[in-house]
C-alpha cells in the first residue's frame, strides 16, 4: 500500500505515528489480508521514533506526574486501567478518581476527573517505602519504580498493538544495522 504525502507546513504537514497507524490499520494490513487470505504476515519496522510511539492510553511512567492532577480536555494522555498483584490476588487499579471543586459565584461544587499521581499508585500497590529522604540507591525513584512494574515494562508500542491485534507478527530491526533492512537492498539496486 502506498500514500502520496506532500511534506511541509504548507502541505500535508509531516508524517507522524498517527499517520503510520492509519496507513497500517486501514490500508497495509487489509491489503495484505485480501491478497494473502488466511496467512500470517510479518511486519518489520526500523527504530524510527514514529515506530516506537505509544498509544495515548499506554502505561508510560515518564508521562505521569507524581502528585494528583485534575484532567483537562487538552491532556495528551489518558491512561488505561490496569491490575497489580498483592498476596497472590489480582487487584484492579484505576488511575483516576472523581473530585469536587468549589463552583464560581455561588454555584455548587463542580465534578472533575483527577489523575491520582504516581505516589498514590505506588502506595496502593504497596511499593512506596520512601521516607522522604534521598536514598543511596535510586530504586526509590518513583517513576523508575513504577516503570519497572510488569504492566508498565511490558507496554507495547501503538504499532505493535495494531499488528498483533490483527493476528500478525511484529518485529523491529536492530538499531544501527540498516544492512539488515530489505528496503536498503532495493534502494541500492535502484541507484
């Protein structure tokens, strides 16, 4: 599948992960499936930042704040709910709660949705053991600790989720080894 894309601010802007997902989901995978009915495709990508982007609901600790924060329409990420394991039991965990803020000019309280913050997430999981002092080993760092949890460390990229959801195989070429990429053979022969 191909798409003509005029690059530049005055044209189609720039190719982003959103464009890549659209091309993959609505064109490349359906085309492959219509040409090779019943077959499993292997979709291989290089290490481009577009290919390594996460969905807006992905569990990525570096995109989370430490303290509670009211969610606005402009927030780039709205994180999906997850689970954690405590005493061999799976416990559901939501990252959001409803809060009420004082209304303006005599109006009643306004209901808002609030992200609970990394600190509370770790407390609920029983992982927040810091006493407020900086530790010698930085395993205490909240983002690092949250990022090392299985649901966060196992988070797949948006493209990987799309490919695997369609029942196909997703692979990434090794970094800095363009000689492995089949498209390089094509470009070399075309020159």
